[in-house]
């Protein structure tokens, strides 16, 4: 497989076939972050990931890192913290605050952030259209952790997390996955690329071919969620 990247322009919304994408290299460069293009990307097994000093890069890695909802693992120590209920968990009440805080997180072995101002605006637009969602952890009415992602059909595409208080995002994530399990038809979370953090919850690698098959079966499935705020 060569690493030739297709150059996208802003008028053509098409993407290369993700089946033929390099395993660990972008498959396309350029285009824009319009709602239509982002939705097409997710539906095609592709996502944007780039830094502030780079043009937009589009990826479809192989293998893909995913969490099957019924494989959620919660450690004994986290179970004890969940029972103590230190945080109030909300959904879709502070999307802009959550994504802005995620952009400020200092990543290990990385300088700057891939959540650029352009990305923030694009995902706020997705939120306004009902596709992007935030899950928040609050303590004494203050936002202290959370994460955001995109939902299409019966797949949740996780994007980024942050925490100010220890364990805030962990507890928000664990509660959210249990809510998906109990109240929705969403049975898989696309975590995109490996992190120790998500591996501790049971996320694992699957071949891209398998991921794309799962995607095709679930991407147009009606998840029957009228208002995400009502999931709690």
C-alpha cells in the first residue's frame, strides 16, 4: 500500500474508499469542516485529525480502536467511586465549555492541540444540528470534567475528554456507557485510536474491515433518541 494522499477541494464532498486507505497514514488532505463533509466522513469510516500548523488531514486507521458497550469494564476502585456519587452528570448542557476545555488539555508527548479553533466551530455546528453531544461532570455546579462526540445511527464516535477534578471524566464516561446500554440501541463507541485510558474500560482493536462492516450495518439505524438530555 502506498501513502499517496488524495487532495480534497471545498466543492467536492467525496472521499477515497476507506477500505483502501493506508493503515497508519492519512488518506486525504484539505477540504473543509462543514457539517455535510463531517457527516460524510463519519459515515465513511473517516475522521479529521491534524494540528494547528497543518492542513486538514483525514484518517481511517487499521486496526480501529472501539468499545463494545456490552464489554464495558469498570474497575473495583472506580465502582466504589461511582457509588459515592461525587459528581452530577448532565448531557448536552455545556457543549461549548466541554470542547473548549478539551482543547486546553496538555497531551503527553504532544505540543499544542488538534482541537483547533476551526475544529471547535465545526463541532459546535454539529451540536446545533443535533449530531454532536457533550457529557458533563459537575461538582457544586462547577464543570469539572466531561467529553464530547458525535452520534449517527446507532454508533457514538468519541472525540475527546478532559478533567479538572480527579476521576471526573472517568465517572462521566462509565455512567454514559451504562446509559447507552440501558436506554438506547447504541452498542459501539468508536474510540478511533488506542489510548491506555480507554483500554482500561475494555476498548480494543478490531480490523478496519470489521469496523467498516459494523459501520455499514449501524450508520443508518434509527437510535430513537429524541432528546439526549432526557437520557438521564
